[in-house]
């Protein structure tokens, strides 16, 4: 990839390079496929020759072979090599697309990946080799879980629970409607003479309807992620795609069983309904159990921080697999596990582990998604096809029609119960965003082999292509055309957090006054139950009693401290360009010339030593090297130090009002610069002209001219005295001495 | 509207419905609740509120109670507090939590937003001077954290300070070092919670209420 870097500067370079990339990769992938087959042959030959070889060896021991300096043994690493190669190629493709800027703006990534898959599949087929197919086991056990886990873990809980009723109605009733409508209508069409489809019976049609009706989470995620739609619509469509898994699983197994048996009785239908509840609630229960286990485990990991992320992943995967063992809904189990685990795990793990969890999840889900779409393309070319114009076109049309009708009908009913009604625009996006994807394909692949299977598969693939490519490509301009509300950039405002909590309590209180056991009342009861009983068991240390507002505040502080460290010696701090600081807010004390009692020199020394000592302690921890230990993170100490220093600077600002400062008020008061020193140096107050970043220790950056002024002022005043006086005042005025502040963040 | 027949002799409901926008059914339910809370008297006092069992676990119960007795919330441009309220005032205060109807023009939606935010503002601005000072805001945060057990006064203070800083920087932009930010005015408050979508969040469902539960 070294060639790409200089090329990027020229304008025509990137597209050309991207194209070269793509061709290169296609070529290599084909080569690997052909190499497999080649090796198969050599292996077969080798197996035949082996007995002969052994004879030769026993007969001719005198015939010594030369010691092989360099030998080729591909079989040894064949399987991992190919897997790694495929994944690498898939990711390089993804990389290539983003280098070609114009294309990635128009065409969503999923389409491009399918296209590449088609290309690769086509080439492989042209050389008449055997292409790797999207094996159902591979898909359901390895490729799907990371995506669902990523979605479930980062699910916006508040929006999800507020719209839970709507989501459930769409997922359950909507999917049922789709399945039966499509299945029934297809059966009706099949009965029309002249379409050569008379052999398709009702149950097969209904089975087909089930497979093709479910909205697919992978496709929805892939497309919606790029259009940044507002949270409500996102959670409605996405939540529906997650929760309809239970319905799909039940219906699929139901119809599969029945199509073997041939007839359906009322008892069977009744059992089907019960099965639905078992599947969905059972899945959620399994997930919740694993989630609580994971949270409980994370309580004890404070000494082995390195393996913390693994617990999250393993418990979630186990939840998925355990649910699949009993034919429960694996997706719902995974979601339940992620949702249950998250608040407790996040309170327990270190910041680094949190980042690791986040990035690994995103990484795995990204790889999975890429692989899924590429394999979809390859399988399309490879798979057995039976094209039947009527069937395919009717399917596509019916999918669209049933989705639109379903959404409109259900919204009409739901709007009677919703406070925030769904507008026509919302309904359109919901109907248009009902994409089908790889789950439908895999379920179709699972069908037992009969003459209709290839026809079904062809139709399913056409529907998938249509929704992903046509609808995926056009949804972005439509969203802009209809001016649908976009996701707003929330910058984690503490005011909004305060008011969110305030509003929660207010609404709960009003509901209590009304005598209404409503949504807020139960949410409040649940959170109180959580606080009194559950948190105590699942969260380590004092964090268990920390109220949400405080943890939010701490998180925000941490984020800003990190930003500070990372921007380090950079000239600008990317925050609000405002010159408002704490002193503008603190009410002015009336007594200006407050008498400051003097402290003896020795006491000053003591205090100064104590202050310095506290700072140094955190740096001078022994660091023994061990492969299994992360370095005792100097960063996390420094964060608390930065906070400490920030507060000190605030104190200084305030104190500077009381200092005997020259009378002319135009000059800015004496500002002590605080520097973020590298570790080997002892922290000192430094008054020289440093660039503005030290000032940026404040929550907001100061306007640039100030440091220069203070620098000039600083030169006038003798350093030593001021320093002593300042420290003096600081030591008195600090309400919380250093050590407590550092513990706060641990 | 069939509920009108089941409420014989309540012509005042028509007035109330017009004033507050509730339907007759909702007014009937709320009236039943009012009578229950006030033990069939004509007016509600503060003690009646303190007897509601669920309200005791609420960290901001005193502020909620005060909001009912605050004249600013009676939509009559009054000021100060009262000692007792009648059903009409009760209803007017409740009407702040009515969900907006589906078909509203932009101005109507904006005025609904202003009303709801005004209610919140009045709850914070306890001394009725038109601004939320730092002290008042600190009090808000302290109340929010009051039931959590660990009353860390300093953290509450620093949270309130940080929040105030944010408001100041959003509203004022640039301030000289010796300028003083008096407090959050209503306009600043509006701007602060601009993206909060309060008209869809500050709502309570009034219809499905069972007035026979709770309040002994």
C-alpha cells in the first residue's frame, strides 16, 4: 500500500489506483481458488504415491536424498491461509472503495461489495473452478453473531424502550401479515394456468413467504448507517428487524415441519403460537442469564484488566449458541445479553477495556458484514438457479406491496396509542427501509432439496438484490428530497443530561399525582430496584452507589481530559471558541481586600512539600515488566492530575481577584500557566511564555491573546514570592486535597 | 364524546375543556382524582400532596408540589404562590403535560414548546426574578442527587458549575474576564434546550387512568 500514499495527492491517481487494486485482488482471489483445486489433485496423487514411496524407502535406504533447504508445503496451512486470504481481500476491497470518493457517495457500500462478489464469482465460474458458497453454518454461527452483538450492545436503550410497543407490533404482526400475504398471493398466482407452477403447494408457498418477508438487520444496518437518519426511525426499523427473528424462526420451523407432514390442524396452529412465546421469551431469558453472569464476572476483574473484553465477547457468544441449541431465537438472546450486561460492565471495566470492547465489536461486525455481502455475490453466481419470470416478478412486486400495506395499516392502528404520532414521511421511510438480506438467503439455502428450491432461491436472491441495490441506492436521495429529520449531533451536554433526569422524575411525579401507573412509573420502579438490589451485586466498589448524573459527569470530564492529552502540544483545542470561564459565573464576593492571615515560613514549606509529594507519588510507581501486564497506565493517573490541575487553575483564577494586583483593571489578572510536563520532570509552576495549550486546561479555551499578556505581566513580578503565596492560598482554598480527587476516577 | 352523557350536570366542563384543551372524558377522570386527593373537599392543600405515597421516593417532590401552587403556572400572568388550589388550577397545571395533537402548525408547535419550557423554567426559578442563578441551579442538581445516598456536595456543585458554564458559553459566546453572568434567562433557557424536543417528551397519558388505585 506504499504506492497509495504519494499517489493520493494527485487527483486522477486515487480512482486509477483503486481500480488497479480491485483488479489485483480479484485476480489473486481467483488464483487462490484455482490453487485449492490444484492442490486437491496433487494431494490425491500424493496419497496414491505414498504407499509406493514407503516401499521405495524401505528398499533403497542406501539412496540418500539431499537435505531440503527450501521446500513447499502448502497443505499444512491451507485452511487458515485461505480464510485469512479471503478476509484480507474483502477488507482491501472495502479500503479500495473508500479511496474512490465519488462512487462511495452514490452507491452504498453493500452494493459495491455484492458487485465485487459477483465479479469474483463470475471469474471463478469462468475458469470452471469450485467457488466457496455461503454455507449456512458459516453464516449463522460465525458471520451473523458479531453484527448482532454489535447492534445489541450499542442499542439506544431509551429510544428502544419508549417505542417498544410500536416495534413489537411491527415485528410480530407486520411479519405475520407479510408472510401470509405473500405466501397466499403467490399460491393464488401459482394456481393460474399457464405459469407451469401448479406443482407448488400452499405450505411451500407459505414457507417461501416466511423466508422472504423478514426484514434483515444486516442490510438495514448497512444502509441506514450511511444515511444518518433520526433516531426514532432508525430504532423502529432496526428494532423491527431484530425482533422479527423470533417470528421468522417459529414460522420457518412450523411450515418446514408441516410441509413434510402435509396437513395442518388447529392444534398445530395453537402449538405454533405457544412455540412463538417459548422461542422469544426463552431466548431473552437465556440472554439475560448470560448477561448477568458476564456482569458478575466483570466485578472481579480489577486485577486482570487485559482479559476483560474477552468476557464480554465470550459470554455473548455462549448466549447465542445456547439459544441455538434449543432452537430458541439466537438473535434475541444475543440482544438481551448485550443489553443486560452493558451498564454493569461499563461501570466495572477500565477505560482501556471499554475502548477495546467498542473497537473490537465494531471491527468484527464490519468484517462480517463485508464478508457476507461478498459471499452473497459469489453464491449468486455459483448457486443452482431456475429462473421463472412470473414467479420472480410476482415475488418482488408482492414484497413491496405487502410491506407498504402493512406499514400503513399498522401505523393507523398504532397512532391511536402513541403520543408522538408517526407522520406520512416516517411511514414512507419505514416501508422503503424494509430491506431483505443474507438471512433470507441462508434460510432458503437450508430448505430441503426439491425441484422448487432452485426457483425459490432465485426469487429470494432477486428480491435481495432489488431491495439492497435499488432501494439502498435510492433511499439516500429520497431522504434528502423529503427532508427527513437527520440524526442530530449530540455533544454530550451536561445540561441536557440534567434535564433528562429532571424530566424523568417530574413525569414520574406527575403520573403519581394523577394516579396513573404509566410508562414512567414503571421505569422509575425498575431503576430503583436496580439501584437497591442489582447494582450492589454486579458493580465493584463504590461505583455501585454512584448516581447516574455523577457517572455521566465523570465520563464527560474524562473525555475532555483525554482530548486534552491527545491534543497535548497542539495549538488549538477543538472546543467552543468562547472566552467564558469560571470567574464569569462565580458570584463576586463583596469583600475585596480580605485580610489573608500569614503563615509561618516553615508551615509553608510543609504545605508545599505535601502538595508536591502527592503529585510525585502517582508517578513513581514501580513498573515491573511482564508480558501479561499492561503498563500501569500513566495516562489514567495523569487524567486525574489534569483534573486536579484544572481545578487548581480555577482556584487560582478566583484567588487572583484577591491578590494585590496592580490597580489598572484592564490588564488581565496574573495567570499561572500550568504545564503538562513529561513524566521524568517534577511538576513545576512555569511562568515563561508557553503556547496556549496549558491554558486550555480549562473547560473552554481562552481567547488567544491572553497568555501573551500574562506572560508579560509575569516577567514583572518576582517569581519566587508569588509562587509561595499562590501555593499558600491554594493549599488553604482547595477543598479537596489531591489524593481524594485521584481516587475519584479509579 | 359519549362521556358527556355519563357526566350529568357538569356544565363547567365545557369551560374547562376550552381553557385547557382536555376532552370531557379526561376532565372527568382528573376530577375523580382531584376529589380523591382532596378527600372530597373543594381545594387541595400541600399536605394532600405529601400524603401521596409514591411521591415520597421522588427526589424532586418538593419542587413538584410547589409547581402546583405557583401562580405563574396558572396561565393568568400572576406571581407568587397560593396556599390552596381548586380544580380549575389543578387542571391548568396538568394541561402543561398534554401531548401535542398530530396536526399542528409550526407556530402552534412552537408555542407548545414555549409553554412546556416555561413550566420547567418556573420550577427552577424559585425566587421568581426571571433568571436562574447559579445558586438556584446548584439547588436543582443537589435535589436531583439528594436521594442517591452519597451526598457529595462538591460534586453536585461542580456539576452545576460546569452546566452553568455551558449555558454561559452557548448564550453569551464571548465574555470579558470581569463580566459577570447573572443567570439563565428564559431566552437562554430556550436556546439551551433547543434540541431537546420537549414537546414530544414532556407528556403524560391521561386517558387510561385508574383513579381508584393508590392514594389512601
